[in-house]
């Protein structure tokens, strides 16, 4: 269970090292040919593949593994408030930077018995506009809290073996490394201190985490602490101007849902913009509650952006279909927001048919719940990552041996509008 820490994170991280065995391990390409269990082959729709010959590689449980050496001795538990001093010390004594290629190769070694990663393509959405700066890539993803995946979510068609954290975390990292986001917004993060902060900070990201006050993860035996929202941005591209952790209210009451809103300055252009991440209340019957949470978040964002003077991007699992009131509130807000993934539809007005697809004891759940909202007067969407097809997802749906979460990642490339006189 989740207990108080016995030592600071800053003194717990070992130096990343590479032993001769790790150095000589095979280098696998991104779209790797892996061997994997027969059951998962059938789910993938392909014929049984011959088993790959055994390799001399480092397992995640072996301290000689380059990836595991970062994680093995990190702090595995502790109240978030008790970490702050340690994290500040860790920033001042940061370990050597980590090459993303090395981390990706290590993940692929761990995953070589699993089926290959799903291939998705970016769809160009450029209009007749010019961009004089490198696009800003934003990734939104509910990664599925480990405690919930194993203990509460009841994915009846997903083998427990597919949910093992030792491998599932590598699938999550592989997805992130494949798309190389400049800004990463995650929900259901319950391994922030022992996995995501140690690794992503060494990849050059500045990291922020805000847990739910009463996380359901804490009800699960052998949990790793509360889940919450996390935000990561590349320090080489942006400077943090302001940061706000927001505990959302509904009907004047503080709720269990949270948001992070950060104002960043783009080094290349000098432009300011605000990026926010949130995760609203789940379940049918809570529509009015979500609507109230959305109104509270919008009011906070209006204050932070000075009434839309600062461009805004909002990422989140809203737990709401486009038919819900909270969706209409965001669509009709004075912040002049548009949903980026609508642009993938032929008319530019329809959301994708799904962003999450799972099977629970109550039946099949196929919904559109995840969004990337943006200031359409100030930002352009250059491209968006296409979604997985039903054939790719397979009959057992998500999560699976191929994919680590029940939600699909959303990725968009943004650029600043070059017309300063364009009105709201």
C-alpha cells in the first residue's frame, strides 16, 4: 500500500549505466518484428509467427538494464507534499541527460515478445497559411492508472499479463518517444515519481504533477499512490512564465478532479500561450457535475489568459461525449475554442467516432471522451495524428498486448497565426 517515503527521491536515483551485456544487445527498429504469445497473435488478426530465438538482453528486473537502472531504486511511494524538497534538490543535482534513442531501444528490448506497435499516420491540415516557426507538437493521453487497470476497471477481454507494469510502462514510453511531443499532457498518472518524472526530466522535459485529493487508486491493494494529471514541456523550446494547479469546483463545492494550467513563452517566437490539462468526473449520471466543473475550469482559464489575449490549448479526458453540456460550454466559450480533432472529419464539424474502446462486464464501451481544444483565432492546426481503425484495435478492444491504455493518444502540431490583426 501507499506509505510515507523512507528517503528522498534525490538521493535514490542511481547513475544510468550500460554494462557490456546491455551494450551488445540487439538494436531494434521502431516498427520491430517481435514474437509474442499465441493468444495475442490471434487478437492481432495474423497467423502465428515463429518464435524469435532467445536474446541475451537485460530484463526490467535486472539491475544491469540501462532503463531499469534509472527506475530500480527510485522512490516508489510517498505523499506528494512530502516530495517537494526532494524534487527541488534533484533539479539542482540533475543526472546526465538521457538520449531518447537509448531509452527507446531499451523499451524495445523489453517488449520484443509483444506484438509490434500500432502504426498511425499524421493527417496534414494545413491551409493556405505560412508558418515561420517550428510547429509545436502537443500530445494528450489518458494512459490508464496502473492500480485501476489491475484492480478496478475490469477489462474482461484483456489478459492480466498484458497489464504487467514492467512491460506496460515501456509501451507507454515507446508511444511517447515515437511522437516526440514538445508538450505532453497525461491523465491517470500513478507512477509519476518513480517512472515519468525521473525519465522525462532526463529527456529535457520540465515536469509537473497534481494528484486527485481522493484518488480511487488508493483503494487498491499494493497501489503506487494517487493518480492525477501531469504536464511535461521541453525546456529547450519553452520558458515557464506561470503555473497554476486548479482543484475544480462544482456547485460551489471542491471536487476530486483537478487541472494544471501553465503559461509558456516560446523561445523561437517570443510568443506567450497557455497550455492546460484536466480530467473531469467519470460515469453516466454525472453530466451536470461535469458541466459545473467545465464552467469552473473555463473561468479559471479566462483569468489566466486575460480573456483570451493569451492563446490557449486545453487537453483532457472530459469523460463527456460531444452531446453533453460541458462540450457545448467549451464550444461556445468566449475563449473562442475549437476542437482540433473535428478537423479530421470531411466537414470539419464532427468529432471522431471514438477515442476510447473497451469491454467491461456491462458490455462494450465505445465513446469519444478525449479532446484537444485550441484558440482558433490565434493558433492553426497543421496536422493531427490519425486514430486507430477497428481492425487495428481488434475484437478484444483496449488495452491489449499491442496498446497500453483504453484511451487513444491524440497528437496535434500547432503554429501561431501570423495575422496579428485577426479578431476574436
